[in-house]
């Protein structure tokens, strides 16, 4: 039996095959590893790669392209580089780094790439958002006018924080910086329980950068016991994680917080702390052979923090009226707020809460230095009742500090004179020992010792009256 194929049918069949061939055919641009070490891989052949694009190595480890040079690409590796060898293939993914976001993230602990590390399985329904996006523009914003209550009287009365504000928490190690941040999260439990709608609930994102794993585990336990995990997300890049993950974690947490901001809800994000992120970025930049600047930080370290903190904003009513409030933490060395990173972040934020070691050891906790702490939003972020109660509080504290400073400058001889008078009055031990003439002699002695004339005269007058009955 013979089969005859007409020319028209053959042409149609060939066209369909060719068309399907191009739709099913996929071309991946690949490169090869030239060198690898210290978490940095040099790759040759990725000519069309984008800055910040995610790449995948043959071993399954991912990385991000940061340095685009003439002959090769500098890629920082997210994970261990021991499984990467010279000559390995590297494949472009075609996507910028993104992380999962949404309400499915609440109650979960994830790493800097959004992968769950709490042992509770995969994430449920969620969307993905880029970690690096532009901050909202001027027209999309609204001035901060709603209070964000921390539940700490010292903060809410003296340095009020509003929804959409950036308030820096700065101080030496072991002065209670993390305690303020965690207490703020815990205190939202009572306020969220009274919320009648999503727009009144405050969701919290805590980003742990360079902390010990035991510290993060303890934090998870504290939030879990207080039932605060139900409205919180934890992003952890611990001290044992590579520097690129510590660099990326704040941006990942910010992307998760922006989901609530852009959907008409309110969120609070805490970066604990940005000093360690700057150190990780310095390590990456030096290994990528970027020129160092002050304190060996790269020249764009200011932009590192400014583009992150500018994403915290209060949106206008036309764009949903959501907000993202940021509480960045910076650790100082021996109280030096004039160092490079502290001055950078202070200039970016809308105020700072300064903590002091001396106050902490005196039992004043939170150890807030009221004189150095300030909120540039001020009473605009306070309720009317709080304004009336706390309006004169800062003035009274300033007056107290002035008097306390004056008391420290009083000569010791004046205090000795008062002590002598008290001993005589209370115990009658100095009866007939100090006469009026003796009081005048004491006055001359005090003046010679440098006590101001009026104070010496007043003291001599008081002693003269006290001891006039003993003059014989």
C-alpha cells in the first residue's frame, strides 16, 4: 500500500515543527569560575548579566553579581564556597534577588533569602518581592502624625515615635538596646488585641544581624511565650552565616515589611544591628578589591544605609495610608557617637534614643540619656492627653540636670561647713566651741579657699545665728 504526501501538507508539517522547536528551545547564558576564595567567585563569560542578579553554581549554591568588570564578574556566594571549584559552570537565573512576603510569613523564622529555618515546613500561600526597590517618592508620602506606642513611658513621653518614622537606638554594648526593641514588640500584644480592623494592627519584623544563634533562639522563645509571634516575622543572619547574608538580611526584612505598608496596613521593622551589616559590607567590598575610605569602609557605605532607611515611610491616603516604622540599632565604642557609621545613621534618621552605660549600671533602665535623645517628629506623634502630661517634662529634667551639675561644682569646704553645723545642731557636740567671732573667722577662711563671696557670707551669717547663744 503506498502513502502519498501532498506538498502542501508537508509544508504545513515542517512549519509547525520549526515553530514548536523555537518555543521549546531555551538558551541559558553560562560562565565558568576563574577563581574562588573567601566567599568571592570570579566568573568569566557572563557578558549580559545584570548588577544584583542572582546566579546559580553547579553545586546548587547561589550568589549575587556585584562587580561587573571588563574581563570577569565578581560574585559573592550565599553559603559555603568549598563545593565550588575552578572551571565549574555558573548559570544566570535572569531574576534579581527576591524573597517571599505576605501574611503567611507571620510567626515564622527565616534566613536572609526567606527560607524557613524554624523546622515548621515550607511556607504557605505568599507572594515574592524584590529585596532592592526604590523608596516611595515625595508625592506618595504623608507627614508623620500618628503615634506608634512602644509601651515604654520614658520613650513615649520624652522621645515620641510616629508611624512611618525612623528612630535610631544607639549605645554601647550591654546597655539595653535590644531590650527596648523587644519590649516594643511585646507591648503591641495588648494594643493589637484591641484592634477592630487590619488598619489598626501593627505587624512587627525583627532582623537579627550577626547575633549568636543561642540569642536568636532565646528571642524566639520569649516572643512565643508571650504569644507575640502571631504578629511577628523574624529574619536571622547569625554570626556563623556568610557576610553576604548578613549584608542582605536588612533588605529582605524590609521587603517583607513593605508588603504591609503597600497594602494599607502598618508595620514596625527593627534592624539589630546595622553596625554588623556595615562590617559585613566592608568585608565584601575589600575582598572585591573596591577602594577603601574612612575606617576602611567603602565610599558608598552611606548609600548602603540611606537607601534602606528611606523605605520606611508613611504613605498618603491616595496610596493606601499604610506605614512602615523603622527602629535601627547602632552599637558605639566607648560612647563615641562621632564615629563614621553612627554619624551617618544619625544624619539619616528622624531622631535617636541614646543609651548610656553609666545610667544602666546605676539601675536607671531603660538607660536613656534624655539630654542627647531627641525625636525630630516631636509632639506631632503624640496624643493630646500625652502632650498635656509631658509638655513640661523635658524642661523640668533640663533644670534638674543644671542644678545637679551646679551641685557638683560646690567646693568641698562648703559641704564640710554644712556638715559641721548639722553635727552641732543635732548632737550638741560643739557647744561653746564655735563663737560668733569664730563664725567670722570661718567666713574669712572660706573666702580665702575660693568659695564665692555671697555663699561664704551666707554660710557665716547662718553660723553666726546658730551659735549666737554660745557667745560668752
